[in-house]
């Protein structure tokens, strides 16, 4: 099957499995796992931060960060369709008593700072205390404009807010923009990265920030059930991913562009411009669920929800030949 549902469907390569099998391990709750320590240091270094914390998922990573930044009755400002707000079960509100203030993103994925400013609450007991601005990069496949990141920092400094980045796909942003992940992370107090997306590791995320911040975050991680024991076995996969599978994200982007060009040539399909590894497709004529069924019969998995754009994601399990196969299958499925 050619699986375009997400870049989370990647499987560890033989070299990655080899690295996992060789990993030196210890009980990481005691701070004894040298491989986890090495991953945390590597990720922190790549993003220009002092310390890192390995966690099982990006959801837990973002939640730990929010819990450090905000207390009960505090508020964070976040995109209406940001993962942290929309796809993490409302964890900040449920488990942290943190009120989200979701705002619509602009077409380029940014939260316009004048609009954010209008929603920062005054210091008055009627309101929650606005503490944090949370951004996402890439967001729905889009790279936030580089200048926006510095402007967001200036804005949050003026307003006394902290700045968190959900950088689940920060390396896609780096590869697409030619800016290093460190430069993209520079203005943020905390950054969460996913190892289990396009980077191809089976499990895990790393939260990076200052030493003090990570010390606090480790308290929350333990409370949330994220203290792991001989987790060097999976951390080794993360190290392998960061050392060997970052630059190849360029292939995913190229494959996504080729896919977009091919699909744009099919009558009835409208394709959004592609920046990274995601292609968004819409059809006025064909029901996405019906299209998904037609493609599945041809060996291709996509997720099609009625009324939504179809999202196709390229990753290390998809090669250029697969793209040709997919374009051909779309031509057939759209013709029926
Ligand atoms: C996948 C993802 C996360 C976290 O995901 P987990 O599935 O919990 O690892 C966070 N933010 C974004 C933008 C993501 O795509």
C-alpha cells in the first residue's frame, strides 16, 4: 500500500533498528540512561537551547510546556486550527486549568500580531491572565515567514508574554526555507519537536528550553506518566533520525511538489500551493470519502472526510515512482 495519510506512518529503517538494538540503556527516571541524555543534548544543541526532555509524544511535550508556562486561571493564545488547541483533547484546559484563546490564522499560517494584541487581556480580575503565545511551524504544511518570528518575539516581550513553538515539523520548515532549525527556534522560550513524523522514528518528541524550564517540565512529565525507564532503546531511534534523516526531508518536499503538479493537471481537482511535505486537494465534483475508496482499490491510502480538503503527506516510505502511481490512480478514480 502507498500510504499518504500522514508522515506518522513511517517505519524504522534497518539502520535505525540496528542503532536501537545497540543502544546503551539505564533507568531514565533515575537519570541513568546515557542514550536518552545524548538525545536530549543533541536536540537541545540543534535548536540552540540549554536543555532537552525526551517524552513519548508531541502531545505530552506541548502539554508539559504549557503547564510550565501557565498556571491555573492563566490563558494562552493559539491558532484556531493549531494542533495544541484542536487535536490534543483540550489537555491544557482539562489538566492545567489553562484557558485557551483560539484565534483564526491568516492564510500564511501566522497569527496576525495586531489581532493577538486585541485579545491580550487587561490586568483586571474579570479576566484570565494572558501568559503565553503559542505558534506552530510548519503549520498545515506551511512555513511561517522568517521575519514574523522575530516580530512575534518583539510583540511578546512588549506585552510580557512567553512564546512557545510547536515545532513538530520544525526541520521541514528549516529544509524548505534554508534557515537552520536553530535560527527558527531562536526567539522561542520553549520548542517541541517530533521525532515520529517525517524524521521516521517510531516514538518520541523532545521539548527544549532553558535548564530551569526543563527541570520544571520534568516534574510535569512524571506526573503525566511520561517518566520512562530504559527508554534509550527508543531514544536511539531519535538520535539516528536527527543524525541521518533530516536532510532527506528535501526529497519529501520534492515528491509533494511533483504530486501537486500531477494532480493539478486532473480536471475537477484544485490543488493548494505546496511548501513542504503536504498537499491539500479539493474537488467540487467528487466526494472525498468516495475518492478515498476508489484509491484504496488501487492500493493507495488517503484520509478523505466529507466537506474537508484532502491532505496527502509524503514521507520516507514514499518514493518518486509511488508519486507517478498515485497521480495515475487519481486520474482513474476521478474519471469514474
Ligand atoms: C503530530 C503533531 C503533534 C504531536 O503529536 P503526537 O501525535 O502526540 O506525537 C503536535 N503538533 C503538531 C503540529 C503535530 O503535527
